[in-house]
């Protein structure tokens, strides 16, 4: 009989806060069942500052406190990019574009995508902007190339005239 190897499941670090009832008190087991996590995770949250209703056992956590604690915990991981930065997934943080050079890709009349190269790892990174912010972008970045995202947005083709054929000798 062949034994299957167990692959470690990645940790879930984002929780659906809409599932928490504000005016409800939760036991540790109820929180575990609500999010599909282990008891140790809830105890770790308690050690890290999740307040209990009182100091008696079984410990109970108020829904509004739980929601506030997890909301702060999740928002602390968010990294906001400055005007001249893009979020680089391989680096897992906001990075600047190599020599501020970007390509502009028009997606539709309202949106455009900037593509540059990460200064840290050298991979392509993208950031979505509105077309109204194009003058602001031109002041911040050096635009190398303006590419159209769709054939309908290209310039009208030039008129082609058939030239008379030269007589062959």
C-alpha cells in the first residue's frame, strides 16, 4: 500500500470579517470553527493583544473586539505604494522602477497600465492608472513607449495609393 505524502497547507492570513457578529461573544472553539483555524492560533492572538470579556474560563471574546483586532492585523500587512513606486510581487514590497522608465499600455478609454522593470530584482512590474492622470504620470516617469491595448484605439491607417507600375524592360 502506497502512502501519500502530505503537503503542508499554506497559512491563511486573511479572514472574512463579515462573518463575525459584532454583538456576540465567541468561545475559542467557535472562533476556530468560524475560520477553520486551530486553537493555538486563537491563543496566540490572545497573547498578542486580543482582549477577553473577563478573566474567567472558558475565555470569551466579544465580536466587535475580534473584528477590530483582525482588521488591524490584516491592514498592518498592507503596503501602500508611493506615486513613483509599483508593488513587486517577487520582492513582496513596493519598489521603484528602473531609471523611472515605463511603457504605457492603454487598456480602454478610462484605464491605462504602466509597465516598468523593478530596480531590485529586474522583473516586469505593472501598475494601473486612470487615463486622466497621464499628465501627472508624464511628470513622474520617463515614458518610453505608448502602446495601444486594442486595435480599435489605434490611429486610422494612412491611405494607400497604388503606384503605377513601371514598364519592365
